[in-house]
């Protein structure tokens, strides 16, 4: 009985209270009441693709719509091929054919929420992973109509997480508050990732743990993540996301802004 009480207290302090605080903060934000009223055009975050002949890869994210935005981000992938004058954007959505190409501007607002760059590569580093990204997108197993499930997944974030896992050379990480990123089919999944030096275990993306050089320590509960990043010191706060303990890089609400340019 004492263990149960302590477990409930732990969940309340570590997961419930930060989530409720984030919900309270989000409820005070000015946002559109319907998708028709929301802004979906370019935010101007990215320079025109024609401004640079080099290849580029971006993992991008923005808070999602309605009260869901208190809990999670929507993530997507943007690529630019060498010499291309247009970006290519890939999202997974919950209606029609799930995997969408260029349904929105590469750096578009998402339900009026400003996007952020989670991770980016430029030049030779980006060009080296383009073919693998194409393969990972084509091989995504939940790409048919009806394959989208908002919670616990597979959803938009599960799709981007699949590409990141499939192309470790990108060196990208999903934001901790991208609900659905830890989705795994079946009752349980666990193992050691040699390339990322991480151990991960999850029960269908609902309960789990990750520990290692890349993840630091993460506890996962019903899609929420609490933990600590030791490599780039930061707290991972459920629903809110990353809170850097000191600024060694540019901080954004959805994750770490990482850049590799060649």
C-alpha cells in the first residue's frame, strides 16, 4: 500500500503538476478558435531555397492546434536537394492519405503557431543523407489511410521519429514534448541502440524509459516525458518541453537548435 501511495505521489509531482502548469499557461495564449481562422502560410523562418545551391535538411516543429497544443508539438521534415529552387516538406496528418508532400509551405505556421528548427544540416552533410531520408519516408509502415491515431500513435511525430531512427547519420533528436515519438507496435519493445549508445524500453509508447549518451535519462508516462539531458544540460519537463540549465546553444521551445554546416 505504501508503495502505491508513493507511486501516485511520484506521478503527481513529476508528471501531473508540470502538465497542469503548462495547460494553464497555454490556456492564456491568444490562438484561433478554429482551423479556418488559423494562419497556415509561410512564417519567413527559412530563407528562399533559391538563395543557396547547397543541400539542406530540417526537422521542424510547432505547437499543435487547440488545447492539444498544451501537450504536444507537430513535427515535420523539410529537405532541399543540391541546386533545387524549392523545398520539399513531408508531414503525416490525420485525414486522407496520411503522408503529405508540400501540403504547406516548408516553414508554415501550424494552427497559427510559429515553427522552430529542431535540427538542421547543410551542404555535404545534408547531401549525404538525402537518399536515406527518401528511403525511410517510402518505407514508413503506417502510410495508408486510417493509419493515423492521435494518441498514443502512430501520429505525425511517430512518422518523423521513424525517419530519425532510420537515418542516425542525421544526428537528430525528437523534442521531448512531441507526443507519439515513442510509439512502438506491440505490447512491448526494448533494446540497446549501438549507434546512439542508448537503452530504450517502452510498453506501446505509454510507459517507458530511455537512458544513455544521447537520451540522458527519460521517463515516459502516457506520452509525456520527464527527464534530464546530461550531454547538453537541460530538464525535460512534461508537456512544456526542454528547459536548458545554461545556454550552450540556441534554445527553442521544441528542442535543441543543432547546426552542421559544410
